[in-house]
């Protein structure tokens, strides 16, 4: 059962980021910029669509990764935030 639609896009956004972000980098940014604490296991489960993403987390991922929430949700092919 697919628990989220944004996991693979979060993983893709890490790779698109300049410089590329590791999972550890993203975890640190989420904690320092957004005050959201994620473990590497949780982020891995999110990226593999095994764990849901809350609305607060989705918005935080979008801000930290500089992409739109619509792109993370698969509603558009343009990752550029509006």
C-alpha cells in the first residue's frame, strides 16, 4: 500500500539540489531550518513511500529543497516554487 506520493520526488529534489544533498544533509536542514526532527530511517521510509508525509513536513520539505508542494505531490512537472 502506497502511503505517500511525494517520497520519490523528495529523493529526486535532493539530487537536483546544488550542491546535491545527502539524507544526512536534508535531515540537518529540516532540523535547523524547520525544527522538524527526522531520523535517517524515517527519511528513508519516506523516500521509499513506506511512510506518510504530514502536511507540515511536506511544506517544510518544499521550502528546504526549494521546490513547490504541487511538484512534490505530482500535480505538476515544474518543480519551481511559485
